[in-house]
């Protein structure tokens, strides 16, 4: 059974930093199958950052140069380092594992006040 458990969200002020973590279990680990998405109220879920086949990384334009995705394969953990947070980054952040289908964590709330 695939389990993705996110942590690290919270309430911060604009300009602050947060680091999200996603621990994966029940999968054959592949770091290239991991990614982060977010969903703001009233909006569709959108890509934040993810690994692609071959190890390349794709970032949403809105987070480039501010967010960094990285992983620790020994810990089966994928991280999202978020710097210089903005109010528009407020959303529920979801960890994603993509293999035969998309698997999702329960999400962690990030709220950025101005």
C-alpha cells in the first residue's frame, strides 16, 4: 500500500522560509517519480516542482529561483525547500508519486501572511 506522508507546513510571514518533507512507503523507490503540487482555495491543483525521467527537474515559473526540490533516497524522503515565500504561495501542498498512476499524500497547509 502506497503511503506518502507530508510534514513541515505552517503559518509564516512573507519573506520567510519553510521546508516540506514527504516520506514514502509501500513503493519501489524511484526518486525520479516524485513531485510536489499545490492547491489554493477555489483553484485547481498545480505543479510546483517534480523530478522527470532521467533526473531532470521541472519547476513552475512562479517558484523558480525560490523553491528547490531535493531528495534523500536512503530515507525515501523528498523535500521542498521554499524561500522568500509570498502570500500567493498559500495553498495545501501535496506530495506525488507517479508510476502506473498518480499517488497523493494527505497534504500539508502552507499559509503566508503579508
